[in-house]
C-alpha cells in the first residue's frame, strides 16, 4: 500500500471528509458573532454619586430604629428645599455622602435613631442593609460605611421638619 492510499483512508486526512462533516464545519465557521467577545465588555458604565446616595438612603431608612437621616439643621433646611422646584438634593439622599470610583464606593451616613433602641444594633443593621442594596444594584464593592448618629428622637419630641401648608 502506498503512502497516498494510506493517507486517504485515515479519518480527518485532507480530501477524506464526508459530505456531512465538511458542511458542519462550514456552518460553524459562518456562525461567528459580529464584533466578537462579550457585549458587556464593549464600553463603560459610570454610576453617579447621587445614584449610590439614593440607594443607600432608602436602604438605611428601611431599618427599624432609624427615625430620620441627616442632622436636625440639614433636615429643617431640606424640608424647605424640598418644597422649592429644583431645590437641590432630594430628601431620599439627605444625610448620605458617597464617593464612587470605578469599582468601589465608600459611604458616610448621618442618622437619627429612635429612643430606646440599641444604637450599636441599628448601626450594624443599617450597615448590612446599605452594603447589600448598593452592591446588588450597582455591582460596586462597598469598602466602608461610616455611620454618625447625630440625634436621638425622644417619644415626646415633635419632628423638626415644618408641616406642609398644603392639604
């Protein structure tokens, strides 16, 4: 037997593909993606500080024992500012400051707690809830959540925020 005939009888040898195999190979070659690679890797996503601040503010307010966000003065000014169209920072992000990088974020929160609750437990719960919400929604790694308790809401105290005149 010559080398040529031995080579023709070997599977996968050039010129020895069956019709089904060559058609399948041609099909595989023609099913390439345009642009190649993962679509998620084609561009950048940036998340504004205000977006992270809103997420963190809502997550912190969900914790039992948190009465309000921000200091008394900032809550008073914020309540007035909220009534003015285009008045600036929304009430949702009041008391929250975020520093957002490309893959990480750090947060500072100022809270008012209800009288009678454990401040340490409330702070721990706020930290856990905020980290969970921010990481889940943004994909950013939360490197730190600093919490400042600026006041305690006593049962007989009235809220600092002025009531709305609108009925």
